[in-house]
C-alpha cells in the first residue's frame, strides 16, 4: 500500500515501560543526607524512586520498555524502521544509546539515534519521529525516554539527590492515513522551544569536551520552579491554538513529573480539571526524559487512557528546553 503523505498521522500503537528493580524510599535517604520524608513529600510529592543497580543501564531499561511497547502494539522488532531515544544519561559518550537498543532488539534495519533535550527529551523525540513518519520516509517508530539520573547525582547534595529517579518508557508510533482534522487519531501538533540563556539554572558540570568527566547535576531549584509553570502553560496553550482545542476537550493531561506542586499549579493555570491529570511523581520521582512515557504506561495499563482520547503531554527542563504535544490516542 502506498500512503498519501499529505494526510499522514503518527498513531500510537502501544506503550511500555521498564523500571529498575530497586526502589528507594524517602526514609532511606534520611540516612544519607540531612533531609526528611516530610520535607520531600511536602515540597515535591515524591514518596519513592527507582535506582538502577550496576547491571541496569539506560540501554537495558530502554530495551525493556521497547520490548513492552512492541508487545502492546503487536509488533516485532522487524516492523520498526526508526528508533528515537531521548536521554541525558547515555550508556556511553558514543555510540548513541538508541543503537545499543537497536542491536539488543536484534534489528539491523532502519535508523536509530539519540535526542538530547533533558527533561523535555521525550516531547522532542515524539515531535522528531512524528515529522519523519508524516514525511513518508519512515513507517513505524519506537520513541523512547530512558534515564539513569542516579549516575549523575551528587549524593551529598540534598537539594538535588532526593528529587530524581531512574527508568524508561516507550511508545510505538505508526504512520497511518488521516483526514487532517482534529478528530484524527495520532500526534495532532507539537510545540518545541529552547532558550540557552538559562543554562546555569540546571546543568551538568562535566562533559567530554570540557572536563573529560561525566559531571554532576546542578540545579537552582527555586529558579527552575519560577519559570516552569509559565513556560509549560505557553506551549500547552500554543498546542490548543494550533488545533482549535481547549482544556475542556482534553481527556488526559500527562505532564513531566518533576514536582507535584508544579503539576498542580500548571493544571490550575490552564483550567484543566484535577481529575484529568495523570500524576506518577510520587512513585517514580523525576526521571527526566522517561517521566512522560512512564506516566503514559501507567495510565494506559490502568485503563484511564483509551483509544480516541485526547492526551496533552508537556515538559520543561535543562537548557531551558520545553515543549508540548497533543495526541489523539
Ligand atoms: O525536571 C527539570 C525541572 N526541575 C524542576 O522542575 C525542579 C523545580 N524545582 C523544584 O521542584 C523545587 O524548587 C524544589 C523541590 C527543588 C525545592 O523546593 P522549594 O520549595 O523551591 O524549596 P527551596 O529550594 O526554596 O528550599 C527551601 C529550604 C531551604 O532551606 P532555607 O534556605 O529555607 O533554610 C533548603 O536548604 O529547604 C532546604 N532544602 C531541604 N531540606 C530538607 C533543600 N533540599 C532539602 C532537602 N531536605 N532535601
């Protein structure tokens, strides 16, 4: 069958996730840094996070999520011709973690590459894969967000080490004819932004070309918080404007899971009803590029997100980089 590229849509066929076996409670962190369960819960909503063991890496978690998404989609690795993997914690400086996943799945066809947009990485990866699929150049994509942030945390810095976790989530996107209308299934719009002036507010203080080390995550949390709600609201409103939809039309709002207070404040500002908000930060903490697909996997598995539902994803993080995508499931 040849496809009419003018009206192609990238439709979600399946979702999957993979978490490290070990979960770490707030109480366990109390023995490592001067913090308390009460502070972490009140300021962030986080109850626990998963932390990768030595043998668990970004690529092994990503491969687990990819296999689960393929199974949910009823696809084989041989059906995939594109892997876009968002991560800031690659297994190696090169090659791309996506190629490790490709090899792990036994794939020799197609193209696989990484995307680096920190916490907004999954939204950027969805937008990139969507553009490849709608151009007609590729047919079926695995879009993955995978991280092992535990490896770049300064475990002596209580202002950051309690906030992050490890994990991976993935979706299978497939090009399918649409009508161009907002009733189509698939990615309806994506809105991406960056502003490099904010680099010092959230960054890693190392890298191959500067320190020749991996470095540690550094964040001015209060400053990031100050920008987060406004930035994510702007890109969500841009997605509404691009599609002629409103907050009332949404079935589910699946934001980046950094902080319960940012999630609640964003939904409130956008006029999105609390019962439409998918929140998993309490279980996973902030898993950067993995947080949205992990939340999607939870809300699909428990039956909340169903075929035909209108789902808004959004994220903001280091760079700053931020974005949104509106998807009809
Ligand atoms: O995913 C990328 C985007 N990242 C984010 O969205 C993170 C955005 N920022 C946040 O989520 C919040 O700013 C934090 C959770 C990081 C911090 O919450 P906050 O309400 O902004 O607290 P704060 O930074 O203003 O710190 C309040 C106090 C400080 O003490 P003083 O100066 O008031 O005496 C901190 O030293 O809390 C102290 N503190 C802690 N106390 C116990 C900082 N970390 C901890 C800790 N345990 N782990």
